[in-house]
């Protein structure tokens, strides 16, 4: 009988549970959603009990046709940079303040003042930020003192699921990096930062390798989720770390790109890249001993979805009339427009921007619009605009490492024309995989396999995920794209002082 590895990926909109055989075959997957409460402009919270319900529901759905005793191990990937405060009995004291929440801007300024932005970057590999765990916890200190006073441990989404299965409080190095309280150079919680802001180190859980078997499924958890009591639970990693692993980046000097709701380029090496302008961020990789240096843009897939919903009524009508996918007609529109869109360009800063701008006030827009521009020009300009910003991120990385090729995945590159635009503007070769949307699940499954001993080492990721195609950049339109890239950069700086007034 085959043995199985169970992976859970706790995303923003729901949990995706995936069942693999130990030789890499995808058996089935199941998604169970949960709500996010968005309010007060920039607040975002989730009920952690909904995560557990989702994990239980999706697990039962996946294993209904197999013997739970055949599951060799379970591991987790999950959303990062949250703040879930628990008491000593492991009970949530407040809904989890998730990564998208930006209420803690006052705390961000306090951290920068107490530690110093440059010193902070040298310790953590990150800027001080309202989106990180530490700032959110300081917000609770000031605004919810009872929650702060009664907090025993602060966990991330996947960590709470590990606790629910095993009763153990712990996290992995990748999620520890996302707290803004972790010393990336020493792989331990930072005394310097925590002392400066008056937070006890004891509220953070033990940080361990992503491959650590941290416990076994308890009898209570087994009854609720359907797994067998005693099933090994492997720590797992944040979704960024699992994504890199699922993309096959298991050694130094490898690069991958994820084109999802947000998008990023990540370079894997044995050291952090601490760029002078602090535009890049550094994370512990899921593979012990490696660092992932990332540049992330805020609204990649979000820009595409905005375009689909608000500019593509005729494509939607054609899809309804023919039964074809709307994306078929969007791709046709993109291919009708010339590269460079006849001088029209789109800036994708719909929710501010992270790398390379780090500007919460930045706004999106179409520039250069003239009477002769067409619907097709506007649609293509959105895809090009996303690609231009990814190129700006790549340019930030170039002084520190040589990147001529990268693995790529994510919903945006299911379209061949989108992939071609990205390759041509980035100017690097792009390798696609057998799975576009399963990288984090693959990463979690491989961690389960390596941690439990069912897989020999991380090189066995190739059993699960492998390259299916490689696209080389076409130099034909290089001059046009370079000109448009310069215009976009100039436009941002020309508009920078105006954005806050819009």
C-alpha cells in the first residue's frame, strides 16, 4: 500500500489541503474557505478557530478513501507576519491580526526610533514595518492591555495548527523572520530589539528548523480532524519558504519568481543581501542554512483582476456567448496590441507599493493616454506595467548577484502571452513547472517527507515538481521596453509628492 504526505497551506482566503504519495504523485486536494474581517480602513483580522475548522474539514475530505494510518506525516505552510495571542491554555485572546493589517504605524515609528532603521535592518534583514508581528503586538499593548497582559505565546497561522494537533508551542525560522523580532544573523530572538521596545522574549515560541518533527497528533485532535493518533507532525514553514522549496530552489544561487495576487522575485543564497537603500527583505529559507532575499510588489494579480473586472466587459460577453474562458479573449486582446502599447503605460500601485518604492501613498494610473489608444492597448498595458515593476525589482538585485534565469509560477503565467511579456521585459529565461499554483503545497509536503524520513533529502522535490518548459527573452522589442521602463521610473518620482493628496 502507498504511503502519503499531507500538506496544508493556510492562505488568506482559505486552507488548501493536498495529499501526495511519498513518491510525489498528487492524489487530490481540497479547499476550505474562511472569512477575513476588513474594517477601519486598514484593519484585517481572522478567527483562528475558523482555521482549525477548515483544517479539520479539508483533512476529512481528503482522507475519506484511505486509511489514516497510511499517512506518514503532516506539515504546514501558511500566511506570515500575523499576530495571534494565546493564553497559557492555548486559547485565543483576540482574533488574529493578519499580514494585510496596517493599523500599527505608530508602533512602526516607535521601533525605528528605539532601534534605528539601519541597525534594525542589519539585525533582522527587514525594515521596521506595521505589517510585521512585533508592531501589531505593540499596538495591542497600547490599545488592548488585557490581551497584552494575558498573552503567553504569539503564534502564526501554521503554528496554531501545529499547537492544535500536538499541544506544542513552536514556530520555524522562516515565520520567526516575519515577526521583526528575530536576529537573522544568529538565528535567535533579538535581545537588542526586544529590550529596546520593552517586550519579553518569553512570549515568542521556540524557533526550530522547518523539518523538525515537533510532536504527534493527540487523541483529541485525531477525533476532531480524522487523522490517526500518533501521526508525526512536522513544523513546516511560512508560505514564502514553502514556495521557494516547491519551486525547486533547494541550493544557493538559485532564483524564482512567483506571480500571484502579490508577486516577488526571491534569490536563494547562504547569506542575507543588505542593500544600501533597504529595498530588499531577507527571510530564513525552509531549507536549513539558506536565506531567501526577496523583492515584492503589492498588486500584481490584483492589478490583473482589476483590469478583468473593470475593463473587459466585451471579453466577458464573448465568453458568455461562446462558452470559452474569458482569459481566451483577454489573451487575444493583449496579442492584438503592439509591445509598448503605442506609448501608453500603466503603473500598478493600487494599494501603495513595497519594493522598490516602499511608499504607502503611491497610486496607480494610466499615463500617456491619447485619442488613438485602443481597448487592447489598455489591457496589454496592465500586463506590461506589472512586468515593468518586476523588472525594477530585478534591477535592485543585480548589483548583488548575477541572475540570468529563474523558475516561475503563479496564476498570472498560466497565460503564454503574459509569460512572454514578462520574459522579454525582465530579459531573463523563465522556466515553468508542472504545477502553477501548488508550489507552497509541494514545499510543505517535501518538508513532511524530509522531516519524517520518508524522503532522503530536499533534492527529491523533483519527484513532486519539475520543469516543463523554458522561455528565452526575445530582444526584438528591447529598445521599446527599456524606454517605457525609464518613463515609468521618472513618472513615479514626478508624482511622488502628489500621491499623498489624492
